[in-house]
C-alpha cells in the first residue's frame, strides 16, 4: 500500500511521517527524474540532502559535483530540463535479494530550481550537503550550481522503518575521512548534542599513551558565562603578549576581537589538558623530560582522534593553541584542579563557511629516508 505524507504545501512544506523522514534522511543515493521540453523523461542517480524543521520537509539539495561529467554543470540534461519544466521526482529505495520483507521506496515530487553560487542560499545548501557527505569537503562545490527542490508531495511503500539499519555506523573510507578533517574558525550557532561530544571524547580515549596511562583530560565549555570568563581571562594575557611583540594597539585590538569572537560564537569548546599525575617519576632529568614529552605526544594523538571522530560525524573543528601560553589562567578561569595543564582549545560545531585548505607536501618530501 502506498502511503502519502500530509500535504502542507499551501504553507510551503510537506509533513512526512517520522519513518518517511528517517528513510529519506538516511538514504545515501536517490534517482532524480526530470522531463525535457519534448516530454522525454530523464533519470540520474544523485546524492542529496533533505532539510526541514519540526517534522516538516522544506527543501532538498542536490550538488552538481565534480564526479566525472562530460559537460559543464549548466549544460547537463537535468539542468536544461529543469529550466524548461521545474516538475521533478526523486526516488529513494531499498532492495534486499535475501529478504523481500525489507523492500521499500519513497518518492518526493516537487518543483526544482537552480541555485547559482551568488545566491545567499547556496552556502546553506553546500554546508548541508557537506555535512552528509564528507567526500564533498574535498570538492570545490562553492563555484558550482546546486539543484534546489521544494517538495509538494511524499509517497512511500514498504518497510521504511528497519531496525537493523542505523545500528551499524556507516563506514567512511579512511582516505576520505582524513581529508574531511579541516581547520574551521567560524561556526554556525547550532548546538552540538552532549551525546556526540561524549562519543568524540570516547574516541580520544582510544589514542595510544605512555604505559597506557592516558595522561590527558578534557574540559567541555558550552555555557555563555563560562566562555566569557575564559575569553576575558585569556584576553588579558593576549593583550600583554601581543604588545610585547611590538604590535601596535589597533592590530592588537583587532586580533583580540577576532579570537574573542571565536570563543563566544562556537557552539562547543573543548579544552584538552595534560594530566601527568599518573605518569612514572624518574630520578634523572633526561628521563623525566622524555616521559613528559611522551605525554604531550600522546595528547596530540588523542586530539587527532577527537578531530577525526568529529569529521566522521559531519562536524568541524578548529585547533587554537592559546591556552598553552597561559595554562594557569585558563585553569583558574574554568576552576579546574591543579594537576590539569590546559594545552589547547578545540572549537566544535558546523562550519559557517568553507575554509581555504593548505596544500600538503607529497610523501616523497616527507620521507627523508626509505632504506
Ligand atoms: C598544535 C597546533 C596549534 C594550532 N593553533 C592554531 C591557532 O592557535 N589558531 C588557528 O587558527 N589555527 C591553529 N592551528 C591549526 C593550523 O593552522 C591548521 O591545522 C593548518 O593551517 C592546516 O590546516 P588544516 O587543519 O585545515 O588542514 C593549530 C594546529 C596545531 C596542530
């Protein structure tokens, strides 16, 4: 039996049932149907993201990405068809040869338009697509049009809700994940759920560490009052240090305002702290220094685990070194116990805009000897 969603299109949105929305949101590939001026149907597989709030489905975005294409984005048949006739359908389906009880499909009918890069909504569309597909973070979507669909109806059939799905996290190829991690400095205000933050810190906990002692802990800051206390405390030190560098007052003020803004507007701040209390103690200075260096190396490994786990979740991060220059001040501002030494500040959230990526040295330049 085919089920229809409540059509709220007069008010600009359709209201799919919860399992319809989940099926649509968790689907990875769909088929987009457009029609030419001569009424010839055209069908292509697409990656897509469904956007809405409070149970409504307001928009679908489809990137015209860099996957092998023979013509420029504007020349694609689907784009020319939409220009002539905005009526489109998008089909998401599940087929299982071993279990026909799991078969299901969902179709969204709607009206499509092309969002050009200068359109204010283009950035929102690209951010939404990149949150769903980490592969898109390595592609220059910012310069390419996006298809935007306003749904007018949702119809579905079969066993949409499938308990076995979702239980197993979707695997992202490692090469994709490692490139998806990037340093972001400006974030959207959307809060990050606590369960996700805990999941990322659990991933940090799986880092290698000297004697397996895990010489690090994490302070998580979300409340505005706590971030302000931190920004105020670090601001005084920054001002003094930048002045020491001989920078003029206007430059100091501008840099300070930028850093302060980063602290106040990022949804979640994580302060990784070195915690050497459980480490071995040596009578000689050399081994003691090596022990502490190992702890710092391990802290870096734990942070990288956290950053990669965030990227796997479609989240972005930014690494700020500021606490390293005033650990006692940060510890006091956050009321942390004396054994903790704040070493960094990790911004966590969803990127407000794509950062510029730095080129990487090729392996030949990184490997100094391969004997
Ligand atoms: C130890 C460490 C400290 C860093 N400190 C800062 C910082 O204070 N501010 C900042 O904007 N980025 C900081 N970064 C981020 C680097 O600038 C960034 O990783 C680098 O430019 C490469 O860009 P990518 O992370 O996007 O690949 C830091 C990175 C590391 C590993």
